[in-house]
């Protein structure tokens, strides 16, 4: 699959500690679109030093809004596939290849961590299993 067909959206809010590493790792798999959600740290300056596209929210609008902005940008710019990931580095770039390998056969791929990092993830995971299997 051509790299330019894949837009990788990364919402970011005060992710200066991890954003450079995450962006650089993801750049080998597609065009990276960082949506800075009103960060007050060095996030914007660090992203500007990479070849990622950056979209700025002047104020913090929340995670979902940043995702929406990035996905709308990707659609408007003709990306065939959009992959979202977080700026904290939990998703390894090597997993992007696995996602991409499924994109030609389906319209939606959802990744799930084998280990949960927060108590609330156990709660929402249980609710999801209960209602959706």
C-alpha cells in the first residue's frame, strides 16, 4: 500500500515528552497529522521540527474534538485510509503494519491492548463485553 494513502492522526495535548518519538516512528507508515489541542508546553515546537502536518486548536476542545479535526482533515485531503493513535507512545509503530495489512479487506480495524493501564479501562472493557460481546 502506498504510504501517501495512509493518514495517521495523532491528537496531542501537552505531549512534549513523547511527541517527537511518536511522530518519527509513525512517519515511516504514512503521513502524520498532529492535532494540537491547545497545549501549553513544547508540543507544537517539537512537531514543527518534524515533517508531520500540524493543526492547531487555540484552546483545549478535548480528545474527541481533536480526533474529529484530524479525521476531517484526512478526508478533505484525499487519504484513502485514516489510522488514529495517541501521542503517549503506547501503540508501537510495528503494530501499524498489522492494521494496514487488514485495510484492503475491511473498512474498519479496531485495535485493543492486551494489558490495560488504568482502572477505568477495566470498567469500560467490561461494559463493552457485556453489551457488545
